[in-house]
């Protein structure tokens, strides 16, 4: 009887430890789409198509809701902040964070931008939100490295971070 009780206590303890290791709020990546003139456009509009089904969760994209900032404290230019609740972006999600680069193909007017989002070290942070601004739309391959600022849960990344790749 004592052995059975000890076994059950150990089993409950192990289950609790496993559950604790998997609890986190998750991470999100919001991409602001811009047209060839650099004007932010609604990603859910008929002019924008994108790859929605990826091979991993971080490569599965959807149209975000209009609350791009999600009520979070984040440093960003006022022009970008004013887009909140006015248009949608494209969103991918990671649990608890992004383990590998996220990729996205956005097509406007028959031309495609192939984007790679690389993630820098997270430090002690388990989850974070990324708001990534676009360069003016131009066909080609581009990448950006998103280094998380531990002072903020949500970080904004300006278009200047994008690099054209061959």
C-alpha cells in the first residue's frame, strides 16, 4: 500500500513538472505590408496574396486582426502607431517562441517578395511579440534579423533592418 501511494505521488510530481515546462503565453510575429510606394496596405485586401500553409507553425501565416499592437507598450514611430486598428497585417505564431526562421511569400500585382525572418537570442525571455515593418514592395528575396530587446515584451522592427539577398 505504501509503495502504491509513493508511486502515485511520484507520478503526480512528474506530471506537474512536465506541465510547468510547457506553460508560456506564446510569441507572435506581425508583418506590416506596404505597396511599391511604401504606403501601408490592408493585408486582407484583394490585392495581396501570401503563402498561408507552411510546414511548421512559424511558417503558417494568417491575416491578423486590426489591433496590430495588441495594447502592448512598444516604442515605434507615431506614423506606424497610427496604423493600429485601421488595417490588418500578416501574422505567424510560435509556441513558446520561434525555434527556426519564419518564411513568407507576399504577392502583389503578380510580383513576389520572399521574406525570411531570423530570430536572435531570447535570453531569459520565453515569449515575445514582434511587429515588423516592410520596405516598399519590390519583387526579390529579403531577410531581417529580429534581436529581442528584453526591456519590452513587444518589439518593433523598422524597414531599415531588411537586407536584399541573392
